[in-house]
């Protein structure tokens, strides 16, 4: 469902988890990053290994936050990225 929505709407960013019900988070992220006008992808997870994190960053993920994480710092990343308006990936 998330991919179908992203194919129809150009989102500025998506926050995804690697562990989600009914879907594989990594597959979702890879599909999002292959869209012609893909969003910035932020990952929050409690299951990623250092190797998996490195691979996700190499694929084009903007940021990875390990759970539990500081919400204020996470929001500050968005504010900094979008401070001057829309940012292209």
C-alpha cells in the first residue's frame, strides 16, 4: 500500500521501519528509492546491524535512527533539511 501511495503522490520524505507488519521494510525502502521522483527516506529501527545500516546509507537512505531515539533531535534533522523549503533528494 505504501508503494502505491508513493507512486501516485510525490512525498518530500518517508519515515520507515525495517520491521513492519505485512511488509519487509528494506524492500519498501529499496522500492521507494527507485521511484523516478523518490522521497528522502529516514529509517527508525531497533533491528538493524551495522552492516545493514551501511548498506541502507549506500542505497540512499538519508538517516538511520536506532530505537529508542531522541524525538527532538530527530525532528531537528527535518527542520534543518527543510529550513529553506523543499529539498530534492
